[in-house]
């Protein structure tokens, strides 16, 4: 078998903003058991309404200017607009025509979807067709609400269907970066895609919109961490930091003095006083602020806050 060299230059570069937006998508779901159960519960809802052969999975996560997403849309498209309370932002859900008519046929009890013979038309949905598809979307949104419960950070609300890209152009800034989740959805051998487009302005402001970790998340975290009380880790003190180059590190020798650029400690009477950060593991998951005091030859750290 011939082996072709892989051209690493073909790998798409990922920017810091794209990483930040992708991470923010995760924060839409509360940090409770909902993150573990939501995918399964949505699959159950689809199977209930579309049959046991229905399926869905996340196919891609992308980000680019909102205007680019709009420009890719056909002249006539099935677009659902969702509101996100308590923010004023709008989320756009693009359901490709093949999938849209497949779902409608199955929900109406048609045999065409079972035989793979669904007629696809390039036109806006009728009032009846819109109502049928809206019903399925609302069932899925209801399941999101039920799974997330009172810990929900945002509430998705169906607002309307539109069928032209022009109708969604002003829902977000043209040059504003948006993030999209593309799902593959199907029944048996027939499938299509659903693209959920989130405005970057919402994702960037997510902590301010949703507020801090709520009591349900804190309770879930304490309950979950309590199950791993047999795991031991190391707690260590971060006393200060200095910025150095690789050459600086190479040149360091025994007896050299490193002066921290940033530290909360100072010497008083030959003894350290002030504040330090207590961290666990690699120290990437946050820290606790602690006041330092020497009692005889013992260094005591009293936690004063996060």
C-alpha cells in the first residue's frame, strides 16, 4: 500500500478567539449532571417522535464572521430564530431542506420517509409544515429545560421561522465572529444537517449574562467531588512570579537571587508576611488566597478568599 506524506501545512490554523468561543459554547450548559445527560435525553426525544432509527451527532464546530455564515445560505432556506433569555441575543438554526421535509413527512406519519422517497422542494414551508417542525423544535427545547432544570444559565425560546437569508442579516454584526455547531441528523439511511449559529457577542459576554456559578452547580460539584475522597493530591503555595527567558534559565546557578516581579509576600523582622495563592495539581483550575504568618518555625496559611 502506497503511503503519501502528510502535508502539515493543510491544517487550518486555530486562533485564540476561536478557542475562546468554542470553550464558551460549553458554558451554555450548567456545570451539573446536565452535561453528562443532555445528549442522551435529546436522542431519546428524537427517537420518541421520529422512531428508533433516528439519530444525531455533533459533526463540526466552526467559527467565522457572521456575514460568512449568511452568505453560504441558499436563497430559500429553513431558518428558525431562537431567543436566549435573559440576554437579547438571537440564535439562528439552519435546517437543510432535505432534512426539513424528511422530518415533516415522518412527523405527519408519511411512508415516504421510511421508503427513502421524500419530495424535497425549494420553497418556504407552509403554515402546516411550519407548525409541525416548530412542534419538534419546541419538544427538544423543552427537554433542554427539563434536563438543565433550575440550574439553567440561559433559556432557549422559539420565536419564528424565516425563509430568506435577508431576514437574519441584522440579527448580528456582519463582521462579528460567530460560532456554529453543525449536527448530522437522520432517520435510517436518510440524513441532513442542522447548523446552530451563536453570535460571538453573546459568547464573549457569557459570564456577565449568566452570572456566577449558581447554588445548584456548587451543590453538584461538592457532591461529585465527595465521591473521590480516596484520591490524594498535593496542595502547594504560589509565592510569586518572574518573567525570564530560556537563556536566563540556562545561566542560573546555585546562589543566584531571583527577584519576583509579582508577589504578595514581604519580609518583616526576617520573617515572611503577606498573602500567597494555594493551588492543587498543576494549578490551572484556580486558587485560594491565603494569609501567611510564622509561628515559631511553622509557616501557617489562613485562607482568606478565592
